[in-house]
């Protein structure tokens, strides 16, 4: 015994290794975590009058399918989100793993009630990153998720990729748990959610082999409910619309055109065919009544903040888009339109583009001002530049929440045609 | 005294110690106290730290052949020396408990979901004690070995975050009063004092006649990186920083690269675990040295081992019984005044020692002059001071 | 007539059959030659010893009347290089050292003649250090040949050889070789002191000396360098190291040893420096893969699935869905299979080895996976790690042990265990006392000038100074002016 003690004293590494071996026995029989955990890839939260219906898309490993992802839909119901998710765990006999959840869907009622309370569980749950995308679904999230399973099986297109595309190329704004949480704490209190819906005509077809589906209170495989049958017949449409939330609650739904107008107020980089706009019936020295399709390459937006004599803020947008002419449709081919793009870019065309942009921005900002929705975080911007003057202005107001009303907006666009 | 640590190694340990406890839960705690102005609280803490660094460096240069305990006994007497060592012991003890439970909190959320506290404490204490049992030269060389990895990872992380993360304008500043900002600095003072470890390396550092500017630059760069980290954290989570207690791994999730490469917060977690190991080792070295010299009984043969056993035993008691939850620890350390008062006292130890040694040197010089006058020695020449006395009496 | 002294000597040599006593009688002078038949050059004995003696004494008989003098025989008669006068006490030692002893009747002193000849292998390329370009000579089992292989590379007075014998019964000859104007004399003295302290029965190979030369003999990490090529040894001598050549061993030891030496290969110095840098980076990656990857794989599967990217997770989850073994057991099983295959391939003759490798590949790579016993990721991980072990062939033993350790750490303690283990290993290596040289130099302690031949291999024209990690007298290696 003494010899052993002395040996360990002179060779502490072996003592440490011996201690590590004490941790080893349970490891010998320990199964990998992937077997005891349900890896959730998508989460759908349907708020109902009774509580919450949670639909989860879980990864089910299959040994004969090495590189393919095999998914299963599992539902749970509960009075709160965590309760419903716990039910799913109980039904499946596994722990719920939210670390690989790529997307969360929320339904109409959830947004109307107030998203922040609903997302409280997800915000507190560390394994689910706050940069997880959220998408708004007008009907039932379960139907959309069901349809997305078929889509994923048939193609490599997945809804979380579509959501990321929306954030980067359409909204130019994050539509994530963090953005909703941030907006509920920020003075402007507004955030955007991208919208996905099921449609009969537009979008991606999802007809094909049946998606695997089981609900928590039914035995798996076999019966399909009516709604899932319907969802299989409908298409998934990424409409390009956006839902505006104020204080986490649904306010207005921006149409696709309005979203495209809103985009002009955001910095953007890189070519994207979603950014094509058309100048109709345009005439200048080169063109006559032509429909000129222009693509936005880059957009740079700067702000100029000032205060007028009355102490009201003046917020000026300085928009500098870089555009390129991609298509010219002219009925009367009286002039040679296939000339180099440099020659096509005339002052008139530039002015037309500038006024187009300014009008668009004016329209959307006016609408947002009317609805008292500070999507552009104007409060923060003015507060950052001149905190004292802005405080004076706010103190003047009878209702401080309606600070947008008296702000004067100006717009200036100076485009560059490549 | 055998000099085993170079100035470069010392500055590298300083660089690494700057990150201690600061990259995980602390940004959110700071934010809860004083919002965005927490940046200034951090800034003041860093300035104090840097001042302390320069004072301690001067002390080390002046006492190159003395052990720290020897130095304390010479300047202040044995009793005061032991009191100072005791204060430093308590200071570092709180740090290591914070590291253990805070680190466990971080690791549990990041990677260790169901792991018990014992597992984390076992690993951390094992590696920390091992680093202490090997010579300080070995610890210094180990830090030097990992320095490029830590430097490159931190720098790349900061550069990528700075240029790609969605950052918001932090203005307006000073929404809180100065007293609030200073109060935050005061309440969180335990996380600074990162250069006090240099005192324990007194007498073991090889000072050569070279320029030390590049070594000071490492310390400054480390402080800059910490400040930049907080700046980035608050810029990304301007209004929600209090809900992000895993600062470094959460920031990585928000980088656009995650959409391309995929989740790579394992890099941040690995970096933090590496830093925990090195910080733990440093704290244990300081604790062990303090306790060794506090223990009075000369009959104890292996003071090193005994001090380590006592330290580990105390740590386990504190993390299991006194502060079983991190919340309790947090309440005690950051919301009550005991710990900030202790850390403030400890901060002034180097300055106190510097002043004491300055006064004592002056007194000694006067005594030497008086002695030499009594002996009738002419041409009393003080080296490098240009003072020159001639016998005129 | 056989002298009594000769009979005594043969008796002391246990009357071995190969100990021969040759009587010579001419001009009334009697001589006895006693030697070990199997260890001498018979031609030299005949023409350089016996022949000249007979000739001398037959001439003397005819013409010259000179006083007989043993020194004259030593200096004028015998035609061999190495002849010395010894006493009777030393005669047994000399005979056991395979010298020929010439006992002259009436003389107290004995002549010891060195005409040793035993089978020596021709220097060929050693199997452990193959090069694409560069010298292909390798050391052999004869110490003198080895010394000559080194000496021919130093046509100067600086190469110093010091010899000693170690081993009570084997009396194995050891040579300490160094460059006098470069090496630190303290280092040589320290090594000599350690070697002189060795009190052992016999030294069969240079590896017997290693534990005595190490400051931490129970450590599993290599602390003494070894090499089979004279060009590498010469390069190491030029850096200020000491070489220890052991008779009957083709492995030459060098001190002090730094880890970086095993990262370097002689190929690096005979090819493009940029390519050498690239290959060194690959070696380091190979080292990290081999040691850390299996443990990390297990820890990620057992504890940290949440930080594995989804694409990897899907592949691993699918492949391991129906495996009956737990991750830890699966990895251990595959590891053991690989180790068995390796051992078998070492021991089997070449013709059988080929069949075994095919069977092994089929069994492990294909059938095992199809049978669902093991998973492709597991096989991939262990195979990659096993192959990567051989990127640094001189550290195979250590890397294998470390790999097993990290597997245990990863399984028991997860990612933190692996990181803590890695920190521990580095700290331990830094604590190894290594003749005043940092084990992980020039990385820690960082020595900037030595980094030119660290991971990055600079062009030889930039390596003007000797490595500062090793204490040596003369720092300047080269004077080179680019412009001239």
C-alpha cells in the first residue's frame, strides 16, 4: 500500500489516469446522444384557444440511408410551449434536442396574442440559438411543416434556407428570435417576420410520396388526417410578404410590392434577381415607350438627421443605388437598342430611376408613419445623433409613443448605372 | 534565486490572464447594472489594471533577487507579510470559485448538458493542480506554447465579428450617471487585478537589458481585445445583452459565416476551456504560494502538497455547500460589498508596497550617509543619482 | 612448447574451442600466440605477425648478432598498426577484447596485437530513414565503421572521439563523438559522468543506454535522439550536439534531444524549402489527427452532439443507427483490430503479408461495415489516425500511447477532458529536464532565430547561426552576403 502511494506520489499522471478510469465504466455501456435525443429540425407553434399545438420535424436516422435525411413529424399539445414540447418527449420516450433547429413557424393567433410571451421558452432555452429564423404562417404551421417534409424529400430545397434567403435578399433584415426579442426591448419596438403560406397556384409543388406523419396521440404510420391530405395538394409559396410586429404583436402585413419598396431603405450588396424593377413606358433619346428592366446591384443608404426650428426632427434618406440595365422591351424598334449599356444610361434614365426610388420610399415610409411603425429604427438613429434635442422633442409630445407623426422625412436618390 | 521565467513569458501570462472570467457571463452582468455604459466601467477597470501592471513591473525590476515573501518580510515585517498574503489568498480563492462555478455554468450550457458539477470541477482542479505541481517555468512555457493559438483565434474572431456581424450604433452614451458607472466598476472589481500574479513570480524573472516595449504591447493588446469584445457584444445585442450569458459562443452564432460553414461555436468553447485551464493553473499557483508562506509550522515537510490539498478541499466545500448554485455565488460576489471592498484593498497592495519600499530606500540612504559621515568617509557617491558630498566638517 | 601463462589464459577463457594457442620456435626463441580464432584476420596473422617474426629471427641467426629486445619486435618486426605492451594482469582483458597476445619466453611483458576482423554489414540505406534525394549510407553494427562514416564528413581537426567500455561482462565499446570547437564542454562532461556511472552486465544495443542518459527515465516521452544515418548525425554535431556510438548497434544516440528533431526529416534538407515547410505542416496535422481525433469523435458522439454540424450529424447518425456496440466499444474494437493487423504484418514473411493485408482490408473495411458490427465513420476515424501515426515514425510508440490516453479522456471526460489532457501533456513536456534545453524549443521557450528551421524551413542561406536552444561555443555557422 505504501509503495503504491509512493508510486502515485512520484507519478501523479498515473494517479490522474486512474481517477479517469473511475469515470469509464458508465461510458462503456453509454449509447450515443443521437439515439436518446430527438433532433428537432423545425418547430411549428400553433396557438389555439385551449393552449398550444407544437409540431416538430425530427431527424430519424436510418442505417440504410447514409447520406439522406429522414424526417418524421411529431406533435404535442400543452398549456404552454414548454409543456407541449415536454409532451413530445414523453410520447417519443426521448429527450428533445433543439440545438439543430433551423426554423420556427408561428401561426396567426400566436402573432396576434403577442410573440414575445410565446417565444419566452425559446429565448431561455440556450441550446436553441437566438439566431434561429422565424416565419409567419397564416393558417396552420402543421400543414406547412407537413408540406415541407414532402418538399425536402423530393428536392434539396428546405424552408430554413428559404428563410435565410428572405433575410438576405428580400427583407434585408433578420427575421429571427433575436430580432423579435430585440424589438420588444428596443425603443422602436418593431420587427419583421417573413411569411410563408400554402397556395393552390403559386410556389413550389409538393405533390408526391406521402410524408411521414404521426401525432402524439395516435399510433404512428397509417392514417392521414384531412388537413395533411389537403396540405399535400397545396404548394408552398414564399410570397415575399412580411409581417410587421409591434411589441411582439401582429400589426400589418406588408404585401410583396410594399416589401420591395421597403427594401430601398436598406443597405444591400450583391446581385439578386428579386431586385428587378421595371420602368414602364420610358422614352429618351435612345428608347421610345420602352419597358426597361433594371436590376439592383448594390444599395447604399445614408441618413442625415437635423432639427427644424420647431424642434421637430428632419430625417433625410440619401439613397445611392448601383443599378444595371438587364432587359429592354420596346415595341417599336425604330432605333438600335442593342447598343452598349454605357450609351443607354442617359441623364433622363437616371432621373427616372431616382424618382422611381424616391416615390417608392416615400410611399412606404408614409404608410409606416401612418401606422406608427418604426421599422427603420428611426428613434434609435435620432437618439444616437442628438440625444438632447430628441429628448426635448419627446417631452413636447402628448403621447410619446407617437413620435413618428411629427418627423419630417426627406428623400434623395442618386443612382449609378453600370 | 534561480531565474526561470523570461519577460516575454511574463507578458504572455499577463495577456492570457486579462481574459480571465471576462468572456462568458460577465458582459450580461455588467449590462444589467449599467446598460451600454458598462463599457466605461470596464474601461476604468482596465485602466486600474494597467496602472497596477506598471507599478508591479517596477517592483519586480527593483527586487530581482528576492522572493516575494522575503521581500514582504524585509519591507513590512512578518505579520504584515502574512496579512497581505492572506488577503491575496482570499482574493484568488474567490476568483477560482468564480471560475469553477461560472465555468461550469458556461460549459453546461455549451457542451456538457447533463454533466454533474463534480466532473467539471474534477477536470479543472486536476489540470490546475498539475500546472501548479510542475515548475513555474513549465507553466510559463506552456502559456508561451498556447499563446499563438489564443492570439490568432481571438484576433480572427474579433476581426470577423467586427467586419461581418450585424452591429448596431451604441450611442447615446452616458445615459447613466458617473456614480452608477463607478459603482459598477467597484462592484465588479473582483474580475480585474489580473496582474497581481506577477508579485508571486518576483525573483524568478530574467530581466535583461532589452527594450520591453513589445512586451508591454502584448498586455495592452490583450486589454484592447477585451474591450473590443465587450464593444462587439453590446453592438450585436444592444437591447438584449442580459439574455446572452454565454457571450462568446453566442456572438459566434450571429456571425454570417455560420450560414456558410455551419455551427462552429465549438471553436469558441474549445478556446474558453483552454483559457479556463490556464487561468485555473495560475490561480492555484498564487493560492499555493500564499498558503505555503502563511503556514507557520516548520515541521511540515511537504508544504506544497499540503497547501494544495487544503485549497482543493476548501474549493469543493465552497462550491458544494456554501454556493451550490451559481446564482448564490453571483449574489454574494457582485451584489454585496464584501468582495468589492476586499478587491479594492488588494488593488492597493502593489502601490502600498511600492511606496513602502521607496520610503525605506530613502531612509536607508540617509542612514548610509550618516554612517559614512560618522566614519569620516569622503566622496560619498550615490550611484546614478549625481549626489556628491565632500567632507567639510 | 605451450607456456603455462598461455594455458592459464585459455583456462580463464573457459577452455573455449575457438581460443587457440600457436607455438612458434625459431633461433631457440620460443613464442606463444594466443588468440580467438573466430575474431581475427588470419591473413594478417600469417603475413603481418607470424611471417615477420620467423623472418626476423631466421635473419638474425644468419647475419646479425643483436640483443633481443621486445620493443624491437613491437616497433620493427611486426607489420601491424596497433601493437602495445601489456602486463600479465591486463592480458585476460586484452584476450577477451579479441586481441592477439604474443607471449615471449623469458619476457615479463606481453605484446597485444589488434588484428580484429569480424563480419561487418556494408552500409546500406536504413529502412527507417528512406530518402528520395540525398545520401543513402546508414550505420552498421561496427563502431569503427560508423566512426569512419562520420569522420569522412569532417576533414578537420575538430571531430573528437572519446572511447570507453560499458558492461561488466560484455565490455561493449562506446564512443562519444563531438566537435570540439562547437559543443559545450559541460554537456560532454555530464554525459561522460552518466555513462561512467552505468554498472550493468552487458550492453547489447544502444537502446540499453537510453534510460541511463535520460533525466526522467520513467517518462514515456523520448528524451534521447537516435538516428541511423551519418549525414543526419553530422548535421546534429554541427548544431552542437553530442553523438554516442555503441559497438554492435547501428543506432547512434544524440543529446540533447528536442521534439522538433522528430518533426524534421533529412528529405527536408535535400529538397525545396517551401515544400519542406508544407510537408512539416502536414506532419503536425498528422500528429494532431492521430492523437486527438479518435477521442474527439467519441466525445462528440457521447456528449456533444449539439456542436456537431448537421450534415456530419446526419451521416454519423445514419451510419451508426443499427450498430450493436456503443461508441466507446466500437472504437476500441476497431483499434484492436488495426493493432492486430499491424503486428501480424510486421511478423509475417513478405509473401504471406500480402494475403493478410487483403484479408484485413476486406474484413475491416468492407465486411465488418456490411455486417453492421462497425460503422464507416468509426473505421474512417481510426484508419486516418493509424495512418497519421506514421507521419512521425520516430515517435510511433509515444503517439500510440497518447492516442489511447486521449480515447480514455474523451470517453470519460468529454471535450474538456481532451483539452485538459492536451494542456497537461504540453506542460509535462515543458517540465522535462533535458540537459538545459527546452523540450519544445524553439516553440516554448520561443527562440525566434531557431524558428527558421522549426515548422517553416528557411532556405539554407538564411540559417547563419547555430540553434540558440543548444548551448554551444561558436554561434556563427555561415557568413553569406547576398549581394556578392
